[in-house]
C-alpha cells in the first residue's frame, strides 16, 4: 500500500515538472533566422470562406477545376504550416522553406503540376525521397508522405530534409519551442542572433537619422534611457504567439555575465464575444456583402517590331 502511495506521489511530482502541452514542431535547421508557425488546432471552417466569398464566376470555375483535379483544397486540407527563413543580404537572397501538414493526394497533385509546367520540372532522389525541382534549380518540392509536404527554395528544402534526418538541427530555439502552446493559432520565433543584432543596429541608426533630420539635439532623458536599457545587450531571441483570447510575447537577451535575461508580457481578453473562433464565425456572415472584384481591362499592347535576329 505504501509503495502504491509512493508511486502515485512520484507521478504527481513528475507531472508538476512538465510544462504545459506544447506543439510538436518540425525540426528547425541550423541557421534559420525566423520561424513562423500557423495551426488550425480547432478546425476553423476555413473552407467556408470560398463558399461565401464574392469570387468572379471564371475564377471560381478555375478553383473548382483545381480542387477536382488534385483532390486538394488548401483551406480544408492543410491543418498547419511551419515557415523557416534564412535571411540574405537582400530579400531576393532570402531562403525559405514551408512545411505543410494535412492531407495530400500526392499522385494527383503531381499530375496536375506536371501538366501545368510540362518539361520545366526535374526529379532528384535524396535517399527514399524524391525532390521535384525547377529547371533553374531555385525552387523545390518534396512529399515526405501523404500528410506532409515541403516546398520552398531548393537549398532550403534540402537543408530541412537534412535537419529532419537529425543533421544540423538548430539549438537557437530550444528556449522558445516549449513556449508554443497546443492552443496557439500562430507563433513567431526569431532566433538568428546575427540577424537580431543587425536589426537592433539598424533601428538605432534610424532613430539617430530622425533626430538629425529634425535638426535639434536629442532629449537628454531619452538619450540616457536608451543607453541605459540597451548598453551591453546581446539579443538572443524573440517569441510571440496568438491564442484564442490572448497574445503572449517574450524577449530573450544577455547582458554582461547574465545570459538568461528576458522581458515578457501578455494581453488577455476576458470577453466571450472577442475570441478567434467567435469572430471568425461572425466574419463569415459579412464576407458575402463584400463587392466582387472588378475584372481587369486588358491593356492594348503595340504590335511587336519585325524580328531582327
């Protein structure tokens, strides 16, 4: 009897040490600067948006043709999305990969894609997986199985597949991943330390430029406060998430010998009328009243000059 009581007590002790239920995120490759997670955990009827939206008949017909050909409706069949971005010197040099979870008819979707792009797609084997890549080798797509697909820039797709196999998984998000709750609709995590440091420097330079443009000296208290708060700060990460009636955020940073500093806060709305689910349901009632987009007039293009080649 005493042994049973001891086991029960031990079980409660272990459970008390465990964090609140967190989402099982896909692996984050080393070097990822930004991670965005979107999760339709409560099954919001996103598919109803298309039914009530004022879509022009021709566009709706094309959508229905796509749904029929692929047996796939993104608003119904995708349950969660995880985006990971490695920032480049310019937006054009960014590398990004989307991991879509849901239900996918791999055969029909690929038949549709090949029918659309014809010879513009190559195939590459990576272990047991097949990567479909564009001829210019900039874009890539890979079905991990019938419940998960990866797409993005080709290099990012390959880096994610390596991380999924356990190679070069980022450690920069270890403190943030447990914070993503299973009831979160969306979460943002920024873990690239160099990216954060550069953004912090850019923000400071913009403030300085505004002060110089005003052609007046900075207010001494404002200047002191900025220096006091930011001196010696090394940003480590930014976390934010949206729940049904709450927004939570946390900033991680180090300063001097203190490596685990943080600032956190949350805003919670205690009003059953103001929740994601309730507001989405009401939004569906209003969408049919929106005006349908007017068809674009085709601009007349001048006839081309004779071919001089």
